[in-house]
């Protein structure tokens, strides 16, 4: 794991985010590890190890640098200038004392528009230290960066705390989306509806992850969720393949 970054084994894949009119509105960058023995590994195969070893900090810095460089590159093309790039940030990265300064320096070095960068934070991170997290989030917002709460609906967030956070987007977790077309899981329907209503009440955008069927997408649209990510919209792709699929 410690050798993955210096040996240039890490790759970024891009997954499309579409609105209800099938327009491309953003992408999420997803990490892959081209392991010399095990082949291409997805995050669930190695992120926990990266967290435990501390390798996630330099890896996260590299991902942020690559994402900001891509924002700057796409800003030169009319069809991609308005796209947001979403970057996942782990608890260990976010907890670094100089994390906000790193983001600021990376934006400045790449000349990327801060409004095109969306930082995704886990619900568990907010629950761990809500006061400190809120202060750091406000500092990021002051840079012009957008913020999303990822995997929402899997934890137990205080609604009072959630209302005070400077969030731009709630992402409905894929585990909830998966049950939207299954009558045997009616609680998923109620939770999804509640998240959508909550987000609208708090003035946030709502995006559903893991959308794989038209039935799921239609349910979400009927209830006011107008942005989607998942295999129905497209699988994560390497940059060249992504641009060929979506930007031609």
C-alpha cells in the first residue's frame, strides 16, 4: 500500500452524474489500484488498509491534485466548463490540521475554479466531532468549495446538527436506492422520501447513488430527487473512455 503511489499504480476513474433530463451535471472521481499481482482493485479492497497505514493522506492529496487539474483542463471547453468534480475525503484526511490549507494551495496551484470542486464527507465523520467538523467545513466554504454529505441515510445524524452544517448536497446511499423497486422493503421508500424532503427543507440538492433501474430513477424523480449516479447512468470509466462516452 505504501508503494502504490510512488510506483504510480493508482488510477482515477470517473462516474457520470446526470439530471432528470439526462444532462451531464458532474462526475465523481473514484480510486483504483492497479496492483501488480492482484490486478485492478476497487476502493473497498484497500481503502481500510490505506486508512490504517496512514497512506490515505498522501493518496488523498494526490487525488485532490488530479481532480483540480482536471477541473482546470475542462474549464477550457464549453461543454465541460460547468461540471463539478466530486472528491471523497476520509476522516483521516479531513482530520489533518492543515487540510483546509492543502485544499487552498491545490486550488491555487492548479488555477481550478473552487466552485467546480465538490468535497464529499461521510456521515460518520460529522457525527464524530460535529463542532470541529462544522468549523472546518465553514473554512472550506469560504474558499468557494461545495460540500456534500455522502452515504446519507446509513448513520444516525442529529437533525439539529445537520441543519447547522454548510452543506450543498445530500447523497442518498446506494443501500437505500437498491430497495426502491422492492416492495418487500417499504421502509426504504419512506426513508428516501424523508431524505429528499429534509434536503429540500434545508435548501440542499439531492443526489441518489447506486441508481441501477429505471424504476428506481422514476421513483426518485416523482419525489423530487433530480440528480442520479449509478450503473443506469454509466459505470466508472478511465478518463479517455469517459470523455469518449459523454463528451463527444
